[in-house]
C-alpha cells in the first residue's frame, strides 16, 4: 500500500506540480502572434457552439509552460490568417473538446482521487484496533468473555493438579470468603510439565469453571520487530484485564519471554529484558491488580528468571507429569466418546501398554486408529488398528512395499530375537510385548519392551545394567549366530552409551565414587546462562570417565553373549517364527516360550493368568526350563506336583 501511495504521489506531481498553463484572451493571443513569439499552436473547434479553443507555446516559455485561449467564430479568421502568414506549426483538431476534457480528467484528476482513497483506507485501518498492521503496541491477547465451554470433566487424568487450582476458582467466584480470613490467593500459578500433558487445557478449564473472562496469549506474541513493543503490549494487556476483573490471564510458553536476564545473547540490551521487566512490574509492583490471576505454562522451568518465580508473582508451581496407567485409561475414555470401537477393545489394557504416553499422544493414537479403520472400510475400530496405530506413532508407517531378501529377513530376525531373549531371561529387564521385522522409519525392525510394573522414575543399578544388556542383545546375537556383525545396532549403541555414561557422571554408579560430573544444566546451551558447555573436571578425570563407561558396556556385552549362548534354541525358535510371521505379539511370544509353538487359546496348554504366573515362578526357581515343548498333560503334571 505504501508503494501505491508513492507511485500516486509521483503521478500527481508530474501532472500538477510540473505544468504551468497561462490563460490568454483573443487580443493577447493575436499580439503574441504578431510579435512572432508563438512556436506551436493547436486549434480545436467546438461543434455545438461558435467557439474555438486554442493552446500552444511561446518562445520565452519554459518546457513545462503553455498557454490556452478561447476565441469566438468572428475572430477565428484573424487567427488563422495570422497563423498562415507567419508560417506557424498548426494542428487543427476536428474532434469535440469534450473528449479531451475526459482525457484531462483521467490523466490529471484520477491520480489525486486514488491518493485520497488510499489515504482513507490506510488511516481507517490504523484506527481499527488490535487487527491493525500499524497498531504494534496493543495487546495480542485473545479474550474469551465467559471462560469458554471447557470444564473439569473434559480434563482427565489430572486429579491432583485440579485440586491445586480449585482454590483459584473459589476465589474468582467468591473473593470475600478469602478476604474475610485475611487469606491471600496466589497471584500466579506456573504449570510445569512435558509437552502434551494438558497444561493449556487445565488453564482453560479453570476459566470455564470460574465463568470469568479469559485472556490467552503466547510468550512469543510479546516480542516484535520494534523496540519497546513488548513492554507496551504487557501494559496494554494488564490494562484490559483490569477492566474485565475478575479474570484470568494465561501465558503459554512463558519461557519465550521469561528467560533469565543477563545472558549476553542478543546484545547488551535485549528487547526481551524490557518486556520481562515490565511483566515483573505489572505482576507485583506498586500498582494493584486485584482480581487478576495469572496462569503460565512452560516445559523449561530451569531457564526462567528467578525474579519471575518468587512468591508474590508465581506463588505456586504445579507439576503436570506424564499420566500413569489409571490416568491414561481416564484420558482414553474421554477421547473415545466420539469413536466406535469393536466389542473386544479393552481401553484398560491399552492404557497399560502405553507407558510414557502423554495425553496428546493418546489422542493422536486413537485418531490414527480411526483413520486406519476408515481406510480399511471398517465400521468399528479394532485391535488390529490400535496395534498398527501404536507402531505408526512410535516408529512411523510400515514400509510394506520394500522388498526384503530372505538373507536380510533372517539377519533382522536374529537381531530382534537377541533383544527379546534377554528381555525374557534377565530378571530386571523390561517385559517383551511385541517383536516385528517389518521396516518402519529408519529401523529394519524393533522389539517393544515395556516395564513389568509402573513405578516412579527411580531405577536401581541392576535395572540399568540389565537395560544396557538388553540393548546390546542384537549385536551379541549377530556375532554369535551369524558370524558377522552389521550396522543395525548403531542406535542401540547410542542408547547404551548414554545410559552407561549417566551411570558414571550423574548417578555415581562406578569406581569414581558418588560424584556428579555432568548434570542436566550442562546438556543444553542457549539457556540464558552459560553460552558454552563447560565441564568441572580435568582431562585425567575425563579419561577415567571414558574407561568406567567402557567397562560397564563391556561387562554388559559379556553377560548378553553368555545368556544368549545358554538359550540358543530359544533364539532360533523366535527367529524362525519371525521369518514366518514377521510380527509376534505378547501372547504369541508367551506361547513360544512355554510350548515351543504358536497356538490359539484353545490349543495352548496354559492360557489362564494364574497358571502362567506359577510357571514363571517355577522357571525363576530353575525347577523347569525357561521354555519347554511339553504337552499340556506334562505341564499340568508339573504344576500339580508343585502345588501339592
């Protein structure tokens, strides 16, 4: 638009500012002709009237000067005679001068009209409010007058978190109850947790339950191209909030604006610091913000400025963690309300099979399953769709069109069987739930291993070493049973090395003693603190760390080879089944381990959970083999003897 204004102004200048037209009478024109000052002349007759319009130039005129004159028919003869006698350049226009007037208007007046219209549009937009492209200092917060239609019943799996913020709802509904006892409600609540755990949803539910205006803004909406815009937007947001009090302000991803000051990144006087300073002042300065509660969300609380986290600003921090099995079941029930499932689907079992999934992951899982059911022209979502959706979310879509040679299929099967056997045999290893040799993403196959029981994020040294041993099972199986190794274990090595190094440098599980050499604070740069990664130990200690990490890896690799040698039959049994079926479920793996073959529920010698648990106890006590090809009668005789 600015370019259009410039072009229009140039046209107006060329048409108006540059041309000078002198108006002459008939007598003055004849005088100039007699003095031989006229160089060019144009005579335009008027058909409806006895009038002639004459234009031209004089010798003493500048380039942009001209004259015009109006001559009646009685005098035109004198003009034409003078023109002929003095041999002037004459152009006689026989057309109606009305058309030339139209051309004159188009050329000279139209640019001015365009300039006026564009100016009107521009200034109208400047006065139109927050949507204006020129109104940089206005708040970008989106306002929901009644808090929206999201209530606590739509927030599943966050029971403790909902209790923490319930006081805010009571305060917004009846503040006098708190003021009567001298209680001060928290001015701000910081929701901390991994992405997708429901922080934004919880904030919306608080506003919906309290039925108060709800301002929503992202931390990145404050900082703009121009200096001072962020601070101006903070002031304007709180100004609007005071008009709507009592109300809620929700700042999503507050780490974008609340990062610790003084980092030196972005210049000596960062625009973010101005914005943060204004936010700190508005939250707890001299001004009163009665009835305004601020809720913010972040998954990086470690980078926030300490002044932002102190009491009086964000008084309370609520950790929104990844859901446990019970919470995942509740989340699945919420997202399953608008979907049609097969009667065999058990959401409780699905919740137990998805540890580590966030609420967003679970919603995406069910949506992927629904899309697969539609693609397969099914009327309901079945277990096959849920299994496939789980694999798609974890590893990506299956590459079914890729042609795999028999040798490559056998190689991948041996590799995955090595992982699975260690998961089955190691006491503290995770439980094997699925094995597949179908390529997905960058992997030629994978073994899904899940915790035997869900617990807090605390692991023993034995659990960590068994985890490393399981990761090395694929390479150990290749070396033992194929006679050569492949590149398929590269990702396993990366994970195993990270765990081993963490055991040495963070958990104190080595001969170096209970010291932490590297913490999470040194894993990331650009945190608003240290620009470069530093270490607090010498080169000699670094060498010792490498040696200790290598020893853990080597010990675990020796254990992996030893266990696989003792269970070579089971490795080949699982590998053969994988080559034939490509994918083995938990039930099929259990059947192979107990009976040596894949069988249906009717054919299996043991299918009830108590019997399977008893067999596991006997196997652990080494009274029966880890797997057996006994018949149903033989197995039941063993159980009968043990139970008696």
